[in-house]
């Protein structure tokens, strides 16, 4: 085989620009280009590149720009095959039509759009009832742009209530802390950093099933603890954290010390699954049925089945939302109360959420959640049946069983079974190479599976478990409602085929399947994500005219 030299595409394109008439070269742009023979009847079809980092002096026809951007976006993955994301990628056409018809409505203009605001109020009430608000309590809540904003609002309310109690008692308020597991989504850590609260991030382990460990909670709470973040659905493995068990620990702590520590439930995904699935939360309570749970958030754009852009935060009673955090706005002719981190926001997602709630009803949501959980169980069992993979998630194991018992004990579903027969959790399949596979094929890297599945257009991430368990890497599939059983069957076949390809590949050729960093110009000047040593580094100074973005 002949040797081949590395080609730098940027250098190649630049050299062709610099020498457009050099004899013997193949030209990318030539004077002989004729606009009407190209699909882009604009200046960008000739010798100018599309402006990327500075606004052009002259514009271009709308249809040309549309086509250029559309072609660029064709390089994105297919949303329905983005198995990494919890965020919904499908809505019914009627819901889409409602969103498009109301796309210009702004949630901040309450007086101008009273019908939309009424739908917002109805959603808050429906969700509060869904989460077990108790008689005599006056639940209060709001839509947000997602669970991140909702978590910040819930955490801030806990911090202010803690400060008010301490100030009334003449005690120090300078050292607030909050408890969470190391499996917490970054939004929880952001709250602590942005609002100056010590984050006590407790390690998770196989013993705790990679979720918040109640024993460590007991050891780390004190009089300065403003609250505990408990997650209904870990993004790593889909496990529900033991809300009721932690609530009992906090009850005992209050009896001994007099310190009342509240719980905020991060139900970004699980708070729209547990109320409907037959498994619920596996038996224990998790919502407002527990007096210690003061607030809950969820993402409407995850298992609320709406497109990206809507979350929800509910307090069990208005007494738990400090009054001085609420702004009374006299704006555009009306008076409105507001407790959000931003002002303007799209209203279409609120309308779509209300559409789903009344269109699907409890029965419709139950069917969707049961289907998703059933498909996730099928995928999990099929992977373990190969002997090549072991699942870290356990929604496919009989209720109360949490360990893999070997290929010979793999049992597929029985007719009439529901999620109630299995461990409760999110429809997430987190899996890794089995120990036997790693012994037999030590040179195969698990990330190669992710890489080769990307060739087939699936996006399946491979990443380490949280700190203290990060020597174990997992592949993760989120089974959303848009994943049919036919697609699950195809996915299983493709994972098996990819794994067989790796097994049959010569050791010297395996490096070809290892991923390489994406080195687009935009990526090089944006946040770094390749390896830890790239942290906070920019490749070129801002004086070069390309400014750094943070995503």
C-alpha cells in the first residue's frame, strides 16, 4: 500500500484562493462561474466565502441565504436518532401548528395575551395536582425556560428562607451550604456557584446505585444546610434517588437539633414519568405527599413531550416562596407578579404543554411512559443477552433485584407485564462492555462503539460515571416516545453488527475507529471540550477578530 500524506483542508482551500489561475490546478472558484447555473443566485456563489464572524456590508437574497444555511444544517445529526438527549424531538402536527400560529407571542406581555396566560395558570394547577399538592395548601409556580432556571429559582427560595430564619434568630448567615450527589446535573452546581452557596457534592458509588447516598447525607448536614437537592432520575443511569428515605433522615435531624432542612426535588425527567408509570417511584413517596418536599421542578420539553424551551417550578404553598423575591410589575397597561431569572420568553411552548395535558390526559401519558419503559427494557435485556454488555441501569430487572446474574438468567418480557413488575426509573439504558468481553478483547475501546454508531447516524454518548466511579465508562441511550419498537429492533441489530466489526478488526487497525477532536474554526474558538488540558484555553487572541463563545 502506498504512503499518503496528511492534508490540511484549510491550508488547501487557502492555497487555491491564493493561486486561482495557476496552471494545472483545479479551481474551486473561477471567473467563469455563472450565477444562474448555481442554486445560489447571490454574491456568495462567486468568489466570496459566506461571512462567518463579521456582518457583511451588503446582504443577499433571502432564498439564497435560506438555501446556504439549510445546506450547512444538513451536516447536523438526525434529531430522532439523537439517543443522547432527554429533550423531545417530536410533537403532533396539531401541537406544532398551535406553536407556529402563536410563535410571536411573548410570555412577558401578560395583559396583551390573557388567553395564553390563562393556559399558563391552568398548567401550573394541573401539574401541582399531579404532584400531590395537599388540601388547604395554595400551590404557586411558573413556567421557566427549562429545568436549569427552575432549579436556580427553587434553590434561591430555599436560601432566602434559611437567611430569614437565621437573621430572625440573630445567627450568622455567611456560610450556607447545599447537599447534592456527584451525579447531579450541572445546573445544580451552577446554582451553588452563581448564588454563593457551598456545594457539598457527595460521592456516589455502586453501593448507592450511583445516586445520592442517604448515609452520606446524614453525615454532611448541619445548621447551615439550606436544603437538599434530590434527583428524580439521574442523567447518568436513570435511577430515582430515595426522596422518602432522605426525608426521614431530615425529620430525625430536626427532632434532635431543631433545624428544619427542606428538600427540592429535581424532577427534570422523572416528575413527568413517576405520576403516570405503573411503577410510580417504586413504592416510596417522592412528591408533595412528603411535607419536607417544598418545591419540585420539571422539564416540559423532556417527558412533558414539548419541544425545547419550557420547564416548570412549583412550590407546595405560597408560604415557601419569600415575598421579597416576587416582583410586582406595572408594564404595558397591566399588573403582574413575576419570579423568574429572565423576562421575555416564547409562549408557544406553554400552549403546546397545555395541548398535551388535555389532549393526552392521564391515560395517554401512561401509555407513552409505559411504551418507553417497555422499549428500554427490551433494549437492556437484548444487550445483556449478547454477553458483550452489562447494564448499569436496572429498570429491566425484577423489582428489588439490582445485579446482573449472567447471560443464562436473561429473561425477556411476559405478556401483560408493566413497569410495576420492575425497578422504577427513567427509560434510560446505560451499558458498558462486560468483564468477559474486556478480557477477551482488551484492545477495543468502548468509545469505538459510539464512533461507529455515529456512522450509522445514531448519536450514543460514551462517558465516565461520576467522580469516585469515573474509572467506569458507559454508553447511554435515552428511549423517548418517538422511538418505536421497530427502531429499537434496528438499534439492537446495529449495535451487535458494530460490536462484531470491532471484534473482527485487526488490532493494528482499531485506531482508525477511535474518535478525533472536531477542529472546526468555531470549535477552536469556543468552549473547549476535547480533553481536560484544554480547559479555559483559546487558540487565538480576540485581536484576531474571532471572539470566544461559551455554551
